[in-house]
C-alpha cells in the first residue's frame, strides 16, 4: 500500500512545486478518487474474508479470519486517509 501511496503522491508534489493551480487541484481530485478506490478495495477484501469466516469449520478459524478481515479493512482505511491528507494539502 505504501508503494501505491508514494506513486500517487510524487506526481502531485511535483505539480505543486511548479505552481500550476488548476493542475494541482485536478491532481488532488484524482488522489481523492484513488483514495476512495483503495478504501473500497479494502472493504471488498474484508467482506470476502468475513464471508470465508462464516464458512470456517471451527470457531478458532472463524475468529482468525474475522481478525484478518478487520486488519485488511484498517489497512485500506489508513492508506486512504494518508492519500486524502496529501489531497487536502493541495486544495
């Protein structure tokens, strides 16, 4: 996720340094869209993991899968938050 965030951030920072207001705002908007996509992906993966947990043969496996689903959701949320912070600085 950090690589994705870095790849999305570098062009934005380069445009900000050039002082192109419209391009910077557009890049900020694109970053926000990317953050939403990352968050949605995390949500989808977590939901799939929770479905697998429902089918787990033991309570221990179900608990482990649900814990992993929560971690996956948190990772997506954190990555999206970091990207949104960069986008907010561009406004």
